[in-house]
C-alpha cells in the first residue's frame, strides 16, 4: 500500500514469500546487520542475481520485519554479504494506482514471474531536512519479487512519469 495523506496508519500484513500458508516453520539463520545479530527464517532469504542498482555485487538478501510496530508498513531488505548494506522497503499494493497495472505487468514479465507469484517492493529513503524527516519511495524502479522462486530484481520502468522521490506520509510518532 502506498501511503498518502489520507492513507491509514495501520500496519500491513507481512509480505509472504511463499504460497504455503500452513507450512511448518522454516529453520532460521543468524545474520549480522548494522543493527546487530538477527535470527532470520530461511524462507525470508531471496536471491537477487543482478542486485540492486549500484550494488550489483550483492545478490543474496533477507526480507526482515522491523521490530517497531509503528513502522509495520516497512521492511528491511538486508544484504547477506555485507552487514552494513540494507534498504528500507515497503510492499506496493498493485491495486493502489500508484503505478499503472500495465507498467507493473511489464516489470513482472521482464522478471519472468507469474502474475499470482509476483509482489512488488519500493525502496524507501529517509532524508533529514531543515523542517524534519522527508520519507520518499522510488516508484520508477520497483523491486519485482517472485514469491514462488524466491528471487527478485529491481526493474526500471520504461514509462518515465514515475518519480524516484515520491513523497510518503510520515509514520506516526
């Protein structure tokens, strides 16, 4: 869900990586992050063969829930190769209209993901400005996640009408 001034502040449900709703708990793996050691479900690990734009050497990530419930709409995309490399991301509701369905379908097809297996993440940036923190999302280059194969890739949309700094509503303090 892309947040707008009228959007709800309620946290979203976690983004599932697999279709198996009743599957037994997956084993966990301890990973080092800049926030300390975290136990991550092996089901939360995704391959990104081409990495994130500008970070091609990083091809293995974990999608982690943030511990602060007030930030439930965000997740952490943590590199498994570099504890200091992580990205704040948020799921995109394809029905929100933030990105046209045709453009999302283009990205999904390029990723080779079936429609029922595709999920989309937006990279979120926080910038300190003189009047506070500005929170933006990159609509131009979403991450396409194939939940069935647990692989993802960042895709730059050919439609250049999308902002790389789309303003989001500030999370509740």
